[in-house]
C-alpha cells in the first residue's frame, strides 16, 4: 500500500506540474517572437518559389517539345544531304567513266555522233 501511495503521489505531482506549465504559458522570448514572423515570411517565400518552379517546369516542357521538333528536322535534313551527296557522286562517277569524245560532248553540249548516216 505504501508503494501505491508513493506512485500516486508522483503521478499527482507530474499532473500538477503539467497543469501549471500549460496555464502559465511561459512568455516568448524576443527571438521566439521573431521566429513566428520568420516562419510566415519563409512560408510566403516558399509559396512564391513553388509558383516560379511551376512556371519553369512549363517552360522546360515547351523547350523539350521544341528540341524534339528540331531533332526531327535535323534528322530529315541529314537524310536529304546524304541523298544529294549520293546523286552528286553518281554524276561524278558517270562523268569519270566517259572517254575523251564523250567528255567533249558532255561539256560542250556537242554531239559527236552523226545522225542518220551509215
């Protein structure tokens, strides 16, 4: 019983101490008052930064779409360049295979073969 009374006394003391602490509410120190203002200021700044972040995300998506479009155009342009180079090489190879008379005719637009006589 005696042990029970000691435990009850300790619990009662703790409850009383908590009640006093809650009721008296020790006043804020100067730094703690500024802390609340700083918290509100930082929350407002955080909201502003979140808005800026959303705008930047939208711009990023827009730039990403433009980049993809330009990549496609670049790829098709490269294919066109390769086709033009192949045509040019075909013409060069054709000219390279010509003999002297054919070369003369090609560059002067003069036909050395006779027409209609055998």
